[in-house]
């Protein structure tokens, strides 16, 4: 492994996080949600560092050596490897919420189509679905779950600013779509984050089916 670690991070801790990130990537890839090396995944290592996928690797074949360390500004630490172009979106989550420890970003067909369809409205408004309760803090299908759709850009500071603006307006945020691109979601651990991602994939698929069937 060409990853050198700061003295404060035990090798076993980084290895544990890297293995968890790689396992999640392989499993989500098997579902077809990470086409053509897209998507990126991370876990917090400590207050100042996260373990994140190295750019451009096949997510279906990911191992520990495909995960690298970054600081909370998204800069590589102890390696020449290049982190995902979207690393700043991951570290933004860790900076804003000290209790969040995992971030998953995928590009499934359902997420991609839904992001285009709902881009004009600027959000997907979910209500009446039992599975909304899979999102932490939602206890009833009657609640309204808003998933914003932000315009796509290759310039990450723009997206970071849109996420900040949404949060600074005091609106709850558990996930967001990027137009024509995919979804970001997060949680306190990998299991919660996986649950969020799976629920949102299912709910977006239901919304698309409803529109198809009621056309
Ligand atoms: Zn992406």
C-alpha cells in the first residue's frame, strides 16, 4: 500500500475504513449503480481525515489499495494518488456534521433519470411512502421529504455553495440529486448510509413509475 498515514491514525483504523468503503463500492456496483467507473464513496477516519475512493477505478473490483486518505479540504494526505473529482462534496458533509461518518454517491439509471425529470422543479417532494421512514428522523409516511436537485457542474465550489445555501436556509437535508448525474447521501455509519441510499433509490423509482403509469 503506497498510503502513508499520519502518526495519529493507526494502520488498523485506516484499513478498517478502507475495507468498509471498498466493500460498499463492490456491492453497489453489483446492483448496477456505478456504471463506467463512476460514483465515489468515503468514510470519516477522524476529525481531520476521511478515507475515499481513488479516482477512476472500477468500483466493482475495489480493494483496500483503491482507497486513499484526504484531509477535510479534500487534499490528498500521504499519497500521490488522486482522489475523486467530487471529494469536496464528501468533506463538506464531514465538516458540516461531526456526527456523520459515511458518504455514498452513485449514478444509477433511476437516480439519473429522476434528476433530469425533477430538475425544473429543483426538488423531489416525497410524501405518502412508507419507506420514507428509512430516513433517520422520519417517523411517518405522512411527513414530507424534500430531496433538492442541484444543477450539474464540473466546478465543485459551485455545488458546495448550493449545498451550503440550502442548509443555511435552515432546510433539512439527508440527500441531494445533481441534474443528469446522480445522488449523494450520508449517515452516522455505513449501515445507515446504505439504508438511506437504498430507500431513496426505491422511492425515486416509485415516483418515476407513477408518472409513467399516470401519463
Ligand atoms: Zn458523480
